[in-house]
C-alpha cells in the first residue's frame, strides 16, 4: 500500500503547475493583464487597382502575381510613339510663338527705323519736284505753251506726293514707337496657351508608364503585352503592405475603457509564437447592429462599435482576412472629460 504524499509536496507541485499556467498565459497574451481587454478581429489590407490614363497598346509588363513592389517602381509601359509626336508638335508650337513674343518685345530694329526715315526723305524730294513741276505747268498754261490737262496732271502728281509723304511719316512714327501693347499681350497669352499644351502633352507621355504608388504585393495581373487598354482600365491589383490594421468591434459596455492611441498586442493562430505591437487608430462614432430607437437596458448592451487597430507588420506575415486576437493594454491614466466654459453651472432639467 502506497504512502500518501506529504502536504508540502502537494502544495509545491500545485505552485509549479500554477507557475507553468501563468507562463503560458504570459507568452500567449504578452503584456495583457486582468484589466486589459481581449478582442477578436481580422486583418485588413488596402487594395488598389492600377490603370493607365491613356488608350494605347501595352508593350511591357514587368511584374508578376505575387511579386513584391516598392513605391515608384515601374510596373508597365504603353507604346508612347503617338504621344511622343504630340509632345514634339507642342514643343515646336511653343518655340514658334516664343520667337513671335521676343520679336514684339524687342520692337523695331534700327535698320527698319533708318529705312523709314529714308522713305520720308525720298517722299520729301518727290514732293518738292512735284511742286516745282506743277508751278511750271501753271505758268506755261498762261503763255499757251502747255495745255490745261497737263497742268491738271501736274497738280494731281503734287497732291499724290504730299499724301505719300504723310504716309511714310506715319510709318516712321510707328517704327519708332514699336508694336502695340495689346499685340504683345495677345502674343504672350498665345505663348502661355502653347506652353500649357506642351505641359499636358508631356504629362500624357509620362502617363504611358505605370508606377507603383506604394509598397505592396501584386495580387492580380490583368493585362498582357500586346493588349490595347482603355483609360482607367485596371492593369494590376496591388495589396498595400503599409499600413496594416485589424478590423474589430468593441462592445458598448466597455467602450469607455478604449481610447485612441491605446497600445495593443496582436497574435494569430498562424504564428502562435509571434506577437505584433499596435495601437488603436480609429473608433467609429456610430454603433452597428443597432436595434430600434427605443432600447431596453438589455438591448443597449448588445451594441458594438467598429474599431481599427494599426499593427506593425515588419515580417509581412499578416495577410488580408487573417483572424487575430487583440489584447488592449490600458497602461495610460484615464483621461478626465473636458467641461465647456459655458457649462460651469449644472443644468437643471425643466
């Protein structure tokens, strides 16, 4: 017959068992304590559909499904020959109009002013000659040496010479003053329009290359080289790896214990020995699964609020939809409510 174990040995064995359970709980929940909250949720990852802004033929696709990409990485290209020609045409238009604006801003060249002055001098000489000719014919008509028609023709020539002198004098004045301010402003406005057209053409040419907006993993490769894509037609679907969060729900009964920035430990069944740190980033202001407007106390306790807990995921093991356990760590002192300045006196209901 076996002798019963002494009470001290039984007590020691019990203490060892309790210590083992405590160690397991600590390893399983990290820093979670009896005052901390334990919630359950799923990993959420943002997904983006990447598309070209232009309609053209796809020439190159650089990544496959499952490939990790970084921000700014080149993913695909279109045949940009048509866009290249449009850009060159716009650039030529800017060059032409720029030369027009430069010419107008400089005004008349010195050679043009000198030519206008020479025209004035020549017109003056012609006017003097026409005046003397008209005077001679007028005297010849009196003596009968010339007909009245010849005298009238000389007068007309004199008037024509005077009008030409007035015209070349105005040309000289315009050459000295230079182009009109309105003409310069119109040319500058046209140059601005051409520059905008060039910038648009350059932007469209740049859109022939598709880049990753952020770090992520390629989920779906939709198009293939040789395919003609339309504007905004998805080419890739990428899951962004930054940031990752847990979508969970907090009951209304413990909502007052949760606050933005509250620390958390996250664990998953897929990696039981790996714990991730996080913090509360968003608490919905509205309840979900809300019953009728008038609730009994029992129904009010069933309300839940959607919450987002951001997670540090350095090893990229947390994936979309993965179930996880969230232990909220209440390490900070409870914040006191803010009382408005106009609420110093208690409000007595009527």
